[in-house]
DNA sequence: AGCGAAAATGAGACACTGTATCATTATAAG
DNA sequence: CTTATAATGATACAGTGTCTCATTTTCGCT
C-alpha cells in the first residue's frame, strides 16, 4: 500500500476505492497532474467514480500536504504536485511551461527557525522558481510580442 | 507612478486605465487578493472596466512575475500575491487560512547556483510553508473531524 | 463473520470563474 | 494631428468546481 494511503488512514480517513484510484493516478503520472488529467484518467480506470469524489479527494490530499496545487502558466487550471515528505521544489519555465524539478536542502533549517521565531508548526513547503529554461532563455517572455 | 507600472511599460506594454486600476487595487489590498476581490473592487472604482480585462491583466502580471497565484485553502478560487522584487515568502495556516509573511534571505544564493547548474535564467520565486499558526497549533487539521 | 454507526460516495443540477470573439476605443510614436 | 496597433468592453460560451441527498461502503466492535 502506498505510504500516502497509510497517511490517510493514520489521519483517520477511510480507505476507499475512489481515494486509492485517485492517488494511484497521481503517482502514476509522476507527481505532476492537472485536475482535468485526474478526472480523465480516473474515469478511464473506473467510470463509476464520480467527479465530486475526485475534487473532494484533491481537497483532502491538499489539506494533508500530500499534494499541493500550483500554477504552471497563467490563471488557468491549476496543476497538482506530489509532495513526498511534505515538500517539493521546481522551476517553471514561463515561456514553454516546462517544469524542472530539483532536489533541495537548506530549507529544513529555515523551517525550524521559523517555527521557533513565529511559534508556528510547519508540515510542508513548496518552493517555485520562475524563469526561462535552457531551451527558452534567449526568447522574450510570452506576451511581449502581443 | 508605481514601480510595477513602470515595469509594465519597460516590458513594452501600454499603460491603460484598466491596468493601473487593477494594479492599484492589488497594492491597496496589501498584496494579498483573490480574483473575486479584484473583480469586485475594480467594478466599484470604475464600472466601465470589463471582466475580461481583469483576467487578462492578472495573467499578464503573473507572466511578468509581478504577482503570482497561490492557494490559501483547498482547490477553490486562487489568491494572488504581490511579489516585490520578484520573490515572496509566506506561511499558510491550514486551519484558519491566515497568511503570515516573513522576510527571507538565503534563496538568492540557491537561485544563482541553480542558474549555473541547470543553465536556466530565474526571475523570481515563491516559497510557501504549510502548517498551523500560533493560534491554531493545538487544533486538528480541518476535515479531521469530518 | 456479521452488525451497525458514521463516513464517503455518485448522480446531477447548479454557480461561478475564466475564455474567446470582435467591433470599438485608447495609447503612443512620429 | 495622424495613424498603426495594442488594448478594451460586451457578450456568449466552456469548463471547473460545489452542493444536496439518497445510497453504499468502511471499519470498529461483538
């Protein structure tokens, strides 16, 4: 069983067909999906799962910091990223919308310092850099020509 | 004139009534707004500005890394944060959805290292921590009781 | 195993956010 | 002032995400 499903159970939620299917779809996609992709692939795997459950589950996974919504491009449909261990880091190319993931380090120290200074309890973080990837770095920003 | 408007002009975009009104609304709100709030406040200031222009401008400001969409709560309407200097850092309380901003440091070094290692050009970043604020740290996550 | 309380589901109607089109207007350069 | 061109506003539209509620499923307990 996926460790994410175990976290669901540990948090007191029931393990259902819908939830395991949805989580499987996200994991099979490599951790980067849009809600539209999840809807489509879940329907392909099991047409009896309703839309409402998909959105409810995305909400639930977000609250548990198992996934987190992010915006590849402008104000369109959000994407979701898996946050293994509660954190994730990537670069979004603002020209071609490609996502480049990278491993990170130093933020655990920053998190601990913030917890102490601000008296908060932190469970995860998402770090996004915006820029232009190696293939697009010489091109103008999209919209500059518009 | 707001430095953000100057950046628009420097990037080759025209300075229009709609754009300056929308940017003014975001700045007056302290840098944290939802699209619904922008629509409402812009309509109050100048009813002749159409919805389409508001969304178009939010897209444009996002591409220029002047603002950046983020999700305070679950998968509902996105919020937008002003990114002064192209970067922003905050903590989102997952119980009460309060946003706690904090100043940051070390990431410029990480950005420079990534630019060299991955041959990318970075223009901004957003760092979000998820957790529970000082007022909510003893409470369960929302939905745990559901 | 089987029972039962309670959570979770699926169906479908609904509200709303965001998009596309296109004629009209405003910007800014010369 | 003139003119090319970007940007606008209105409207209709598409799609995402929400809500309700009867029905089903999970899972602790015996």
